[in-house]
């Protein structure tokens, strides 16, 4: 295989992986911080994609403009959902384990609700639009412009989030909560404010991922679920609660899938991802990048 | 679905689902009140949620609604001379085979509807066909494509779409006549993909066309570029994708991205959808796919196309393959009921023993299989999906080399 083909192959893996990372980061925020295993996470990606599609096809807005807009809209939605559902659950659940179990059930319900709402509003048709689809040459390799844009934005947003969590007071609070919820509350970290905010940011990231995906793929109300599953694999790879791990894990899974498909068969892709998933759970249950 | 729990108990689920479906598809049956006599109750399930929705809501259900509306507006369905209104009894099957089977069992077993219409897709039809046969309901399936369904030899079951053998024979015939020597193939690893792939290999034997690479992929695949890249390196004359709608668009977009420009580019289900043109725009030019009719095929086809666009809007044209088959199946059913009334055995015998005039031309059945409609190939040309092969039913001549993607 020529150098150009390798470059194309690895890059296509990174592009897919960038989206995985974005979705996984959001889910990781919710699970790592609040123990909400949000099965409906992928559905909000779908909502982000449909909002972008509607704005593009009905109002003629640039999908690029919709990146911050879908983040903001989904974040507001996240705040509302947290207030309506998860805040109450936190208050009524006697222990964190019970909260986790109840949260899981609730998010299953949310998944069906959101999917059916989307169905009601947008119908079940497959949708898509054409945006920056022209190929760009990079050396011997050739990529669609929208894919490169997708990769760049996914990386930038992921990096931005990691820097935010590392360098700001908010971020320190979040990390403290992840390490020890009780300890963090003892030193005066306000969970009542941080939890909704982080839940909202998690959903916002999902919305951005959907917005970016709608530029490159066709969208339908059933598109979200596979991404939830992939995000679960990714955060297992990267370690629950580890943001850097989720980014690295997402990119790695994308590349592994691309190379695996090239040398074997796309039909074996799920086998590959789930094989890795099980292997990591068996041998490195704290994630590939955990420092032990 | 969560709305079930919050509705008052007196409201039936069917009603709720119908009301939901009516939101995007305008009002389902405005003509009911005008027709005379006891209604003819016709039951079916359709995917309004879940992965089958795309196909079901483009190729199938809009036709049922349009048909019922047209019949009722004309005074009702002609039942052996008496006009009776059509009442459609439908529900969402959520793309779930279990739900499909249970609902049809209820429709035929306890509701005892007068007639049934088929659900969407090979898998659902595969599950319901034996059941319909047991209850003795004639069943003319517009969106099922499988040799195994034919081989079950169910007397009440009829298939409208051309089967894998005739579709693949037509494709290979066309490629051979236009000098193709090599081919790369991707196929979805389910009943549809496997049967068509098997038929393609049989058709290729002795044709002088060799397969340089073939790969299968799972339903719901997100990225096929690693496969397309290696196909590009082998530079085949033809690319054949035995694909479903999302993948049809995926392989087209990704081939364009990496500059994979074979002389013949063929993808299967979904190529004939309006969506394909919307997404690929000028890039659609010259792309081949499964298609068997358009507005130029017959005056009836033109009238149908116009009525469909009038009812559902210009943004929802019928597709140039299975939509036509759905409409033709309804034409056959209408004729059968006019002749035989609602006697199900008599309807079955009429369908099996008659050569039908439809918008697709003559349709006649040998066993379950439609042997009247030949296998065909379509091609996007200047915004219209033209039938280009065989020449006898072509609506435009083939453009033998696809222009590079734009």
C-alpha cells in the first residue's frame, strides 16, 4: 500500500474517531461526575443533527454557524432535563447505587421519548444535505472538505473541554467531585450548580457531534443509538471519568476499526469493537490509560 | 411508545397512531364521509418508527393513503359493482417483526378485516406471508425481494418486485453489452444482499467480467471508505453496491470523496429515491441503480406521479422503483375486488390467473413471482431517474460512461 493510501486510511479512522470522542466525552462527564449512565445520550446527537438539517434546509443557515447554536440549544435542553428528572432523582434516592440504577431506567425512557418526539416532528425519512463535499488533496491523499472540518472541530472542542476542566476553578471542582464526591462537598464545592451545568455541557457536546455528523452523513431518528453503544466502549477504553482517556480512546477505536475493515471485512467491525471492549474489561478494567 | 400510558383509556391505540401518522402525511381519509355503504375494512402495519421507516414511508405507506383517498373521492371502492368506502386500519409496527406478526394475527384472526395490505420489506413479509396464507388472505407484496419467498410456494402470496435473478441478469447483460471487463462489489450481509450477490455471481459466470474485489458489510455501517480505497487501487470498470438507502448514499459520497470514478457506478435500494438527487445533486449524474419506471413509462404512471406529488408535495416524489410496484399492486387489488368482490379465494384466483394492466406495464404471476415485469436498470440523467435497460422498456438511452463525480 502506498504512503498516500495509508494516510487516507489512518485519517479516515481519526475522523470517525473524532466523533466517537466527542460523544464519549459528553457521556463521560455525565457518568464520571454524576453516575448517570445516560442511554439516551445518542438521541441528543440525533436531535442536534436534525436541528442543523432544519436550519440548513429551511432557513439556509450555514451548518458551521449551527455548531455553537446546537451546543447552546442542547445545553439548555440538558439543564431542563436535569432539573425535571435527575435533580429529583438525586434527592429521592437513598444511595448512589440506587440513584445509578434509577438513572439508567429513566434514561431508557428518555431514549424512547426523544426518538418518538423526533419522529413526530421530522418524520421517519432519511435526510441529508450537501455541504463542503468537494474533495481536497493533501499530498497523495484526498479527503472531503467537510470531513477535515469535522476532524478539526471535534479535536478543538475536545481539547477545549479538557483544558477547561484542567485549568479553571469550575474544572477543578468537577475533577474534585469525580475523585471524591463527599470530600468535594465538605470543602464547599456546590454540586447543586455543577451537576446541571455538566449535564448540560454533556448534552451540548452530543448536539455538536450531531451537527458535525449531519454535514457528512445522512440522518434519521434511529441514528443515535449506535453512538451511545460506541461511546460506552470508548469510555471503557479510556477509563470512566478520564477525559484525556476518552479522547485517546475514541481516536484509537476509530483507527482500529478503519484498519480492521480494510484488511478484513466491514462485516467483522462489530466483532472487532466488542472484542476490544471485552478484552479491556477483562484485563484493564480501569481503562487502557489508567495509572496504577 | 411512551404516549400510550398518558392517553385516556377510551382512546384506542390505533386511533392515536393514526392521528400521529396523519400529522406529516396530511389528513389520511378526508373522503370517507362521502362514500356510501358499509366500509371495506383494510388492515396493515407499517414502519413509522425504527430503521425500516425510510423505505416504508417513501415507497409504501404514502401509496396506501393516496389510493384510499382516490377511491373514496370517486365514491368508494368498487366491490362487484357496489361502491363502498375504504376504511384503513393501520398501526405502527416500530420496525419490529414480532409486532408485525402479532398485529396481522389480530387483524385476520379476531378483527376479521375484509382485506389486508402488506408491511414493508423482505423480512416482515417473510414473517407474515405464511400467516396470511393460513388465514386465506390474498397478499400482493410490493417491497419484498427474495428467492426464498418464491420457493415457499404460498398460493395466496404474490411478489411485485423483480427478483434478484432478473435484476442481476439485466445488470450484467447491460455491462457486458457496453464492454465492462472487471467489477468490484460490496453487499449488505442480510437476506437482500446475500441473495443478490449470489444471483450476481451466477449471472457473471461466462460473461467475461471478473470480480476484482468483493466485501460484505453490516447494516448500519458508518464508514466504507477503507474498502472503497482498496477498490480504487484496483481500478475496476464497474462498481456494484448491493446496498440499502443509507449505505447507497454512503458509498456514493465516499467514492466521490476519494475520487473513485469507475465507468459504471451501480448502487441498489435508494438510488431511485428523490433523496439521492437532493444529497448528491449534480454528482448523481450517470449513477446506475435499481429502478423500473418513471413518469414517462406510461400515461398511468404519469397520472400516478402527478397525483402523488399533488398530495404529498414536490418534496416527496414517489421513488422510481418500489413506489411504482406498490401502486401497481393496488391497481391489481382494485381490479380483483371489482371482479370478485370480497371473496378472498376468488380474489386470489383472479390475481393468479389474470394478466394485469398496470402503470408498470403487463404484470402476470407464475406461482408467487411477477414474471411480467423484466429485470431493469435505472440511471440518473439530468435530474430524472431514467430506465435505461432493457431497451424494450427504456425511457432514455444509457449514458455508457459516468462522468467523474462533481
